[in-house]
């Protein structure tokens, strides 16, 4: 039975379905199936071909494997019925599908066959596919002049949809070739056209390409903001996988490797589910595996990718895989001569086909590999050919260029030149870090230059110049904390989100205490945290980097006075101490780092167990003896070799790595000694030059601390005019308002250090947790902060002795001194210590001396109280 007079024209319906695909592929598929049924009912072959074409397009966007057999059916019917134009249009779609499978040569043959019977307008449309196929296959695209002519034809024909498609594909090609300006112009115009036509899926895919442009330009905050602004609901599987792949690359560039690998896993899951096999996915897996530090796995993956891509004739993708394989071999120190020759040819292939940034990256890798083989002439030639990276390119690529340059100069015996190159590379990183506003990104950025910084430090340690070692040690550590903080974004929606997170987290903490955790509540907490975390990463810095090598030795000596500075360095498994006392700087080798870390780990375990045991527990004595034994061993390894230089002086101590969390006052030679722990000498000195201010004192207590009220009452006697907040009055907003600009803020609250997300470390107040993101909204940080409960001196440590946590955030915001514990604290004992501490502060002692005096008086027999440290300026 044929179609009724009320049915739509099947050819018109099929063409409408085709135009609908990039707006709503599911609806387009339904329209195409309806058109197909109508066409077959009436024997309308052209409409049948058009419907099959539209259906194949929709199935492809939906990740359905039926897309290719459907388009082949369209071609067979068109060929049998003399529909040359329709056959050519269908062959373009088949070419795109073949390219996606890696059959690039076959895809290009289909495009050539398709073009034979086309008029000028359809030939212009064919360039959309020709550019896409060469892009997918990693081959050289058509010359820009040809695409310009095709665009002019499409505009003359008033064909905005195909114009947008061609602009999108050409912009993508420009992006991968490193021409960010041309890419952004084409992609932005394509976005405008797609949006005006309501073509949602295409607009989404084009926005993703703009994310890549931001990434290549090195504008990480803009890149993250654009990525998070893209609506990801109801998109095709292909686009859903693509956004996860792009997100993985962005997060990896920020060195947020755990999140990057999770995004990559989500992309892979989608590819496997829909049967896609994407070149970019394979290469991204290798790149991220290498960045994550598993060079052996990266080498195996790269070798597999090379073989697959070679079989498919994917010349450019194969060249990129060869370069990645060499990078893995460099990391493994297994470079062969054949690896270098293969990579040289790959770099030439990339260069010849306009993949400029990838070619530069490959040639720098070749230079580093050549150095490993002592081929110094070749290394110099490759570095000279890639000198453009001194001025432009991704931050990691530019830092790597300077790193390899430093290695080359060092191999030639040019130590001053190598150090200049190392400083130049770290200057690139400094400017990049300063362009970031989020403290988290500033911290993780240091991983980009950690190898280069260690190279400079290693060169100086090889000499007897202690001053040079100190300068490079400072160059390596805590650079993120030296930058001025940027206030996180704020809006009514974000404030509502923070309040909701506070309520949800408080409810979860109550449920945890009751042993009844709600999975739905936990999922809600994660979603809220993710929103706040992502928004914070959109912040940009002002780009003003601190002065490199800016430590003023004479100013440091003057500020120390009678104190001694001890700066610990760990490099290549060895610990070194620098001691500056009485104006003289000396260097001391302390031996292997591993035994120290092992002893420290045991000490922390024993103290944590002691903190959880009930009073009078039989195992307490054994644990206490073990803790004191570990403290003695650590004292012998870390401080005994320095005893002659230190005497009984007050100390300023800059630890390294996990030793930031050491309860230093428990070590025998430090018991009762005034001690300030600082991330770096540079930061300590900067805090000395800022004058203390007189202002209000704030005393606040959170819930569920038995002795908190008594603690505050005792302190209120010392500070009769203090602002005191306890019970229901100690709400987050009230406490933040009170401590803003305060001279002293004493906070007796339970705290949680979040190693999984340090900026959500928090203090528990009456209406829920006060986390770091909220703390960062203070206009002026309090001068002295005392955290009398839990272990809030702890920070998550990242490469370059970068710190993330509650206390570290306060120091970054301008707080001069934080007194907190590195281990859990018993409430009753802390109350006595806090009274003794504040009595000395009121009497005019410095925080470091006040804490040492209080510990001498109170901490005997209470090992946990020696976990309190004075952080910052002291």
C-alpha cells in the first residue's frame, strides 16, 4: 500500500533529517527511518537513497555500527538507478566512516570518485570531507587557498551550514598545526553559524576545538572555563567521548594526573561501547601514561600504536607515535641509535605536513636522546632548529627545550651556561604559574619544571659553594606560596552551593559518627565539591612572577639575628642540610633519605595510635616507647650532625617532602627549643619584613569538643575584650567575619585534613565545616592563628615542596604565624597547653618562644603535645 496524501514528501523529509543530525541525531534517525519507509512504499529511489544517507549520518553520530552498511546500501541503490549525484554524496559519507576506521587511502579514493560528477557547489561541500579525512588520517590538508575558494562558493550559494562545517574542519587543522589565531577565527565563526542554525551537536564539537586552541596557547584558566561551560547533556556518544579526551589532555597539562587518567578511562569506556577506534585516543593514552611516570608501559603502548598506525597508512599519527616512543626510551635510558633515526624521520614528516608544534616537540626529544648517545653535534643541531621554543609554544615544551639546552651545555663542560639555561626555563614556568589564580593549579604546575630545578640544584651540590646551593634550594621550593592569593569566584549561586555543601557535609559527619552513611548524600557532596573546585580553577593570575633567585643573603642574616636557619634538601635519595648561623653558611651531608622516611612513618603511626587509645590502655606504654625511640633515631640522623653549628640557638627550619609533617618538638635536641617551621627561607624572610598589627582577638569553639568551652573561658580571662564565639553562635559566616583582619584567632575546633582534596580540608563549626575555599574569601588574613585541636598543621606535599592544606592556605593569604599540630591532639592536654601558650603571648613573647615555653611546662609525658609546631614567621 502506498503513501497517503497526508504523508510528507519522503525526499523533503529525508533532506530535513540530514540537516537535523547535528542538532538532534536521535530525532534525525527517526525522521530518516520514516522517510525510508515512505520512499520504499512508493518506489521512490532517489528519496530512498537520501533517507539511507541521512540515516547513516545519524547512526554515525550515535555511535551505531550500522552506519557503514547503511551508507553502502545507499551507494548500491544510487549506482543501480543512475543517481550519480546522490551516489557521490553517499560516497563522501562513506569516506568519512572509512577514515574513522583508519582506511585513509580508501577514503580518499571514495572522495575522488564522489567528485567526478559534482558541480562547483557540491565540490565545495566535498572539501568539508577532504579536510576531515586528512585530519583524521594525520595527512597534509588541502592548501588553504583551495579551502578559501570553496568557502567563497558556499557563501555565494547562501549555504551557511556547509560553510560552518568547512570552517570547523579547517580551524581544527590550523589548531593542530600551531596557528592559534587562524584556528580561533575559523572556529569562532563556525560556532556562530552552528548556533544560529540550531545545530547543537556541531556547535558542541566546535567548542571543544576552541578548548584545544586555548590549551595550545597555554591559557589554562580560559581553557578550563570554556571546557566547563560546554553543556554535556544529551550529546552523541562520539562527542561525549571527545569531551572526556579533551578534558584528560587539559588536566594533564595542569599535572592533575589522577583526574586526567579518570577522564581518559571514561573516554575509553565510551569508545569501546560504541566500537570506535580513534587515533587521537591511542596517542593520548601513550602521552598520559608517560606523564604519569610509567615509561615502560608507555613504551609498550607506543610500540603497539606504531604498528597499528603503520598498517593503516596513518602517516602523521604514526610519526607522532614514533616521537612518543622515543620519549619513553629517554625516560627508561634505553635509547638506541635506530630509535633516534626513526624519530628524526618522524619529525621531518610532521614538519613537511605542517604539524609544526608536534615537529618541534619531536625534535627536542631527538636532541635529548642524542645527548644520551653522546651525539653532541646532532643534539646542538636539533636545539638550534627548535629555538622558536624560547619565545612561543606550550609551557611544558618551552621548559623542556631549556632543560635539554642545559643538559647539552653541561655535557660540553659549560656549567655557567647550563645554569643560565636552567634559570631561563624556570623563568618560563614562573610566568606560567603566575598566570594561574587557583592555588591548586599553582602548586601542581611546579611538576612541569621539577626535573630542570633538580638539575640546577644537582650542579650546585657538585661544587663546594654553599651559597649557590641555598639559592637553588630556594629556587626549587614552595614557589606557589610566594604568589599573591587570588580570591575565588563568588556569586549568589556559588554562595548557595557552599551553604548546601556545608549542610550536606555536616549531615555526613553526623551519619559517620552514628555509623549510618547515606550514599545519596555522599554523591551530592561530591557533585557540590566538584562544582566549587572547577569554578576555582577558572581564576587567572596577574602574570607577575616573583624575582628569580631573589633571596637576599644579608637581609636573611640580619633577620635571623641570634637564630640559626636549617634548610633540608633531598635529592637523588640523599639528604643534605644547610645551616646559616652567625652569618656563616655551611653544608652537611646527612646520608640516605629512605631510613629517615621509614622512621618518620613509624613515629607518626605510633602517635596516631596513641591518640586513639583510651586512657590507661596497656599497649600505650609500648607505643610511647617506640615513638620516643624513633624520635631519637631521627634526631641522630637529622640534627646530631649539625649540633656544633646549632648549639642551643632558636631555630628556623625549612623541611623537605614528608618531613613537613614531622612533630619536630619530640626530637630530643629540639624539646623545649624555640622553633619555627617554614616552607622556605624566602617565605620566612618575607614575613619578617611585614610588621605585626594590633587588633581584635577572636576566640571560637566548634561542636563535639568536650573541653572547648573551658578552653575558651580560660583564654577569655587573658583577653577580656576578645570576640568569643561558641555553641550555636560559632557559625561559619560569623567566624569568618570575626577573624577577618584579626590580630589573633584562636580556633578550638575539630578539623579534617583531606588528602584527596586538600582545599576541602576544614574546621568543624556549629553549622558545618569551614573549608579552605571559604577561608580564601577573607579580605585580610588574621595575623596569628592558633588551631588547638586535631592535626591541622598537615599539608599535602607536591613536587617542589609545594604545600596544599588549611595551614598552608593561611600562610599564602598573609597570616604571619600558624600554631597547629601535625598529629591528633587529646582535648584535655591541649587545654592546658593553650592556656600556657597564650599567657606567654600576652606577656609579649614571640609565638615560637611562647610555644616552646608552653611545651616545656605542659608537654612532659604527653607526646602528642609535642606535635604542635609554629609555622610561618615565628
